[in-house]
C-alpha cells in the first residue's frame, strides 16, 4: 500500500510543478549564487564545468520569471550579459584556461552586484506603490 502511495505521489508531483510553471526568482537567484561560488572554488576548470552549465541553465530559467514592467528591460539586459560571460567561461573551461575562467566568473560576480542594486525599492515605493 505504501509503495502505491509513493508511486502515485512521484507521478503527481512533477505534474503539479509543471502546471504552475512560474519561476521563483528569489530561489533561482540563490541557486545561481551558489553555483557561481562553487564554480569559482572548483579545483580545476574541468571541475567547474558542471557548475557553469548549471549556472547557464539557471540564468535561462531566471529570464522566464515575471519582472516589474519598469525594470524588466534592465533585468533581462543583465541576464543576457551574464549568459555571454558564461559562454566565455565555458570556452575557457573547455580550453583548461583557469586564468580566463576566473576572470569571466569574476565578471559574472560584478554583474550580479551591479544588477542587484537595481532591484532595491525606495521607501516611497514601499509606501505608495510603484
């Protein structure tokens, strides 16, 4: 009986997850930060490749998130820059070029910090909305 319940649960969970099809941007961004940290701390460019791939997939996922109308262009611009930089990081990892890889990952970190400043909401926006 327990096996049947677990099997049914394993079938239903993915269906409900795809039915909602909304991206939790905060969770995605936290996962991106973790993947970036892991890539930067990897022992070798080859060891960083899975984290770079994960980071690329998460970046693509983040682009599907709903953004406020006034900042959507800015956020998408930043995510596109991150993707381009990750492509350079992937090429460097494939070439086993740790120096270029670390430079690209440092640039991703700089982009992260720069674009996170755009998401801050002013006191007046909190009080009065938009």
